[in-house]
C-alpha cells in the first residue's frame, strides 16, 4: 500500500505562488503554529529561501497525509487573503481536492451546516493565472466549485471556534503517519514506542512496515531495538560510510559510487575512495535528516543530490539554496539497512543493480528492491 498524496505537483506550485503573493508579515514558526504543526519537527525551517521553505513544507504535509494542516493552509491562511476573484476560485478547487468539507465536519463538535456561505465569485475565464500551470488545469465544473465553497465555510467556522496557536506534541496515538491497515495496531504501537525510546521520534511509514513485518514473523522486540540503535549510530555526524545496494539482481554492481571523470552517480562492483561518503547531520539529530559528501571528489560538486523533476541522482556543489534534494531522511528498515528519502514526490534513492545506474523511485515496494541500502562504516 503506497502513501496517499492529496495534492499534485501543480497544486503545490499554485499554493507556493499564492503564499509568496500574500506577503503576510509573520515568521515561519508562526505559520507552522497557525496550521497546527510543531516547527521544531521541520529540519528545513532555516537556511533556505521562502520559496524553498514553502515547497518543502507543503510536500512534507502532503507526504505524511496531514490533511488538516493542508486545509488550514488553504482555507484559513490563504482564503482570508484572497477571498474573491480568480485566486479564490483556484483555492476552492484545491479545498475540494483536500476534502476540507469532510475533515471539518468530523472535527466540528456540533457537525452543523452553516446557514450562510461566503460569496466567492468564479473566475470569468476559468483559467489558472499561473502560466506555467495552465496545461495542468481542467475547466472547473460548478459541482467542484460548490464543494470547495462549502469546505471553506465549514472549515473556517470550525477553526475560528477551536484555534490553538500552540499545538501540543503529538503522542504515539496521534502520529501523523497513518497506521497501515494490513498490520495490527498493537504491533504498530510497539514499533512506534521503540523509535520514541531510542531515537526520540515517531517511526516513519516505511519503518513501521518493515519492522512490524519482522515483529510478526517472530523477531524479538529487543533485537529490533538493538539494530535501530546500532544503525542510527552508524549515521552520526562525521562518520564515513559506504552504502551497499540490496537490489535483487545480483550482477556485481552494488556500491554507491561517483565517476570522477563526469561526476555522475552510479553503482560500482568494489569499494574505493569514490564509494565513501561523509555524514553531515542536518538540523535536530532526532529528525534523522543527513547530507552525504563524497570523499573521492577533491573539487567540484560532491553532495549527493536527488533531482525530483526528472528522477535523477547527481552531485550538487553545496546543500544550500535550491539544492533541496541534498537532504535525505533516514528510514531504518532493518539491521544496518536503511532507505533514503529526499522528501520529493519521486524521492527514494534507488540503485538498479541490473545495469549499475542510480535514480529516484516513487516508493520502496514492488520491484524497487534497490531502495534498500546496507550501511558499512569505514
């Protein structure tokens, strides 16, 4: 079962443009509190442009299924700035896609339909004003428009009555990662408890899936706890590691490597200086986000970078600015085995052992066996 994404890339770009246009005077932390997100959980809240921050924030919320926070961002934050005209129409469509109507109805104590709806006229042309997104937009029907209006009105009424600018830290039962339906809640909670105990954070969906399978196949909790601690220790600041691809096609290509001549990333049959990567922890160590610096390159680009728009993996000259693909979230999915998530839409570091290439995969399931990497400390 793959993670559900509420928004498409075109919707994300639209929200970014509107956030930049809104020009509201507020800190990034204040925006996070307003939509119910603890800013301390965001490793990217500092040291990036506003555009990159909005991109990473929305993709993060989309990835973990934070429907409520996305609704607040769309309806509470942006609809109040753009209550009329063509931008309101676009927000109505996104609100309908997020199903804010259903979300706010479930959260409302009285679950009542408001008697008065705000007047939000439709755009005369029905065309998205952002030219780069025009090809991705369909002509909006009146049914979608009405659903969007209703969703905004219900959600706005509910948020005004229960707004809390200081959200509490979520407990295990409130984890933003939805519990996979093919596992028992008891097993999921046991794994989440171990991650909280050892790493001070909740398990990701990939970590839950992998470790619950081990647990339900008879592996002891103490064994899982031990390898989570051991694997985490391999990825401490300053450690030099090699990554061995666990892809099922055994052709000899398995070590994450850089070709010195052209600086491309591939798989190599043996280890050398180009297969060694230095770990740099990004932000709070509990977030499990790292950047990997190649140790075989003495000049030029040397940071492992996932490029989500074309699913390629290259080297970047640094980890700043628009090189957001250089920040990889560690998912511990076995004894010394991890999956690396660069938090884009097609995001998992994937080694193709059949031909030695490296790219980004949309998930870690099915035939994407090359998304699993064994960490070897050098």
